[in-house]
C-alpha cells in the first residue's frame, strides 16, 4: 500500500499515512483538528532499458518503409525500356 504525506494548514504538523488506493484522503489534522493537504514530492523511479524511448518502441516500422521504397524503385526500373546499343 502506498504512503501519503500530509501537512496541516493550521499548525503545519506533518506526517505520513499508509493508505489503500481506494481509501479517501485524510482531511482533519490529528493534532489540532485543522484541515490537511497532501504533500507531493519526487519519487525514486528510473526507467532503463529498451522500450522506454520513443525510437525503441517502433519495432520494424522504418525497415518496412525501406522495403516498400526499394520495391517501388525496382518496379519502376524494370518498367523502363532498356537502352539499345546502336552500331555505327
């Protein structure tokens, strides 16, 4: 279960609470009865490895484009008449 950080807006009391995702957020300070607000901080998560970057997730898409381009150039070159050699 995740741990959430709370701070009181009246007395500045700060504490952490372990809550489920489905639990409602705390609203009353246990010290003075004032209103609470959630504190958001940085998280310790890093993403490493293949698939994280945009270029890594594309698979063989660029290779498919080059295959189509080479087949188009091959078909256009085969459709052109061959140059004839004239003997003088």
